[in-house]
C-alpha cells in the first residue's frame, strides 16, 4: 500500500486533529471563559469551575494522546469528557434564542460534529496491533 494512504498515516492525521481540537479548546476555556460559561446549562452547579476543570482535563488528555502508552486511556478519557459536555451542546441547540450568534442549524451541525469527533477519538486512540504500536 502507498505509504501516504496507509492506515498509520490516517491515524496520525486523526490523532493530530484530536490533539489540536482538545488542546486548543482546553486553552480556550481559560482565554475565553465567558463564552464557555455562557453555554453551560443552568442546572450545572458552579459553571465557572466546570469550565476551568473541563479545560484542564482537555489539555492534560490532549497531551497524553501524544504518547502511545497513554493513548488508549487518554482516548477513553476524551470520550468521557466529550460525553460530559454534550449537555452544553444540546442546551445550545434547544435554546437558540439564548445564542443568537448563529442559527439553530449551526448548533445541530455542532452536535453532528461531536458524534464524528467521538468516532475519531475512538478510532485514532484504540490499541493497535503490534505492528502499528508506534503510530
């Protein structure tokens, strides 16, 4: 198989997306905390703390994705974290009047992207066959 089109190459690309998505997003929890606090559903206690704690987890887990030995555990952590923040995305979709910056369809797309992101995390961080362990 052409090396450029190999599974290893695609997995590395997927890992790069996962890393950047969560590392940049995690940093954003500190540099743009107001936005993230605004999308926290009203029933979540201590929304500021929720934003900061989830930002820390995003950064740490993104960094752990870079090392093959910690990658599978980091992947499961990112899946759990992504599922934990899903209520914020549902809140945005269900209450578009609170978020007039974009149409409701944008918030639906956000939910679809989240499902695709979950699949990418799972695929790119799962334990590889011994021949692919250094992806």
